[in-house]
C-alpha cells in the first residue's frame, strides 16, 4: 500500500514535470520562468532541509486538525443520527454551513486569532471537518435493520451498540473517508499558511511566489505530495489493521 | 382469548388495492400455528400488524393475553465482530445458558458455534438467529421462514424439540412448505390467492409431537384441504 501510493505520486509528479519541460523547450521559455532540471536539482539540494522542516510543520498541524475534525464529526454525527427535532436540526445545519467556503472565513480567523499555530489548526480542521461529518451523519442515520431488529424488539438497543453496529457495517467507507480527508486537512493548512501564517510550507510557497521562483514552488510541491502519499498510506494501513482485528478478515 | 384478529384490512400506501380485507382468526391454545400461502398475499404484513410493527390497518387486534410478542425473520444477521457463541451468551440471560447449549446441540450447530456469523451457511445463520429468539422472554414468537435453507430432517428435529421445550408458548410459523405446516402445526391460516372470498381460511393441522405417530390419512386430508383453499 505504501509503495503503491509513493509510486503513484512519482508517476503523477514526474508527468507534471515532464509536461512543464515540454512546454519550456517547445516554447523556448527561459530558466527564470521554468527552471531547467539541473537548476531544480540545485534548488532541491539547497532548500531540502528547510523545506522538509516546513513540510513537517504543516503536516503536524494538518494531522492534529484532522484528528480534531474526525472526533468532532463523530460527536456531531452520533448526536445528529436520530430522527428527532435535534437530529434534524443538526443535519440541516451541517448541510447549510458546509455550503459556505471555509477559505473565505480564514481572513476573519487571522484577524481575530493572529497568524500563529491555532489559526492554521482551526482552518485545517474546518476544511476537512464537513466532508467527514456528512459521511458520518449519513452512516449513523441509516439503520442496519437486519442486525438492529433483534436488539430493538428485545429492548436491548443502546446508543453505544447502535453506533458500534453502524460503524462496523460501514468500516470500509469510513476508512476511505478518513484517509481522503487527510488531503483536505493538508490543503486547509497550506491555504491558511498561504494567506497569512508565519510558518509551514504554505508560507514558504508564498515567499517563493513573491520571488517568482518556480523551482522552489516545484520542490515544495514534491515534498507536500510525498508527505501526503506516505500519510495516506499510513492511514490506509491503519484502517486495514483495524478492519482485520475487528472483522477477523 | 390470547390472540384475536377481527376483520383486519390493510392497504400499503400508494397501492391501488388492499393487500387483504376481513381477515379474522383466533389463537386460543399455545403451540405451533401457521400462516400459509403464496408469496405476496400478506403473511408477513399480518404478522407485523400483530406485533405492532405496522400501523394504519383497520379492524381489531387483541393480544390481551400475551405480554411480549416477537417477530423474527430469515434475513436477520448477528454483528460480525465476534463469534456466534459470544453473541448468544450476551443476549441470553444466564439462567437460560444451559438451554442454549442444549438447543445448539439439537440444532446441529456445535461444530460452528465459535465461528463468526458471516462464516456460517445460510441455514446455520437462520438456526443461530432462531436460538437467540427462542431464549427471550416472550409469549408469542413469529417465525417468518426462520428455518429457510435448513434441510428437512434437521427442520423436523428442531420443530419437535421446540414444541417439547416451550409447551406454553405461542408460535406463528410462516412457511411455504405444505407438508411441514400440515404435519407440525395446530391451526393453519391459509391465505387464498386470486382475489377469492374469503381471503383466508383456518384449517386444522395434524400438530404431531415427539413420539407421536402420524396418520398418513390425516396428513393427506390436511394437505388436500390447504391446497384446495389456496
């Protein structure tokens, strides 16, 4: 799983670089617009250490943000699963709020909370929270009748058991959604850093943009991509391990 | 009278015609009773009306003599996160654990009782599901094709054992097997097809128990009566 993810990333990244080189040499663009492969290698060796630390910084924020958003999504999803007034209210609120782009709210957070760790964390959590919430709400609101019937008619159904049954029956879907939300968390953090933060790879990209340094941006993209690929593979492996332990398959 | 259904009529919302009308019957003695008839005539719907799972019908259902009514069917599953025996132990009260072990033996499940539910065959799954319902505190258990996919000999062994072990309980057995219902059931409510009036007919089955001899003439008569009614 890990090697497949990394391999897939390399294919996509180098196809993208190949496309850029094709553009550069076919249109005769200067190294200032698109650096030559040797120039990119030079930037890589020069900036590798600093950019790696910045990427790890961003990744840490994204991981914490994702954990927070998954916990929040489960709490709200479990509370909103019932067909009561409160459950319906939560569902309607979730659908309506997620329609508003979180990125548009980011400047407000930076004004209120400054450009530090907390703002980046909040933006990351908010961006990956709603897709996870919608999936969890959908899963938790849908009864698994052929299993739940017995517990209902015999008066044994408790909310914990209901949640356990629905989680177990939709484990693959939940694992996929959580692994997929890692990309959103990373994207959210980078967007936050890009807007106003003072650390992280998004901040480094912003500086590179001000310098019009395409080489630095491409190296940053490489490090972001490889980090997300490894993290997603880790989440998929974790999901597979949980599934194997729980289902015995 | 423990169970009285009087002039029950039911139409599914959006349906042009009622599923059934004027269905009346009474169950006065515990034991094995049956709903029999072709698919789609309303056996399951009537069972769910009796247990209160379906509302919006007309007529009267009186279950005054029965405290707890349970409906079980053959599509039910047990959660897959642990073995079947562990699930059964959790949902059956401790004083009934000895009975559980006895039923597991009689139902022919001893070899697979530690397996997970999805590792069992369909017949084994139905038998496991039936065991957990049998060992609940209830007065009427509706078994909607609960022994589907189980071979005939095992089905016979199971029905006779259930009749022996739970003599004071009411069972409503929904089945498509005319020999089985004629042989083991007491009252058989036959649902007629093709809009015949009346839509249901109550027929007396042979209701044999363990150790009793079955009269072939009585069985033939019951089967003939059922087939004529359908």
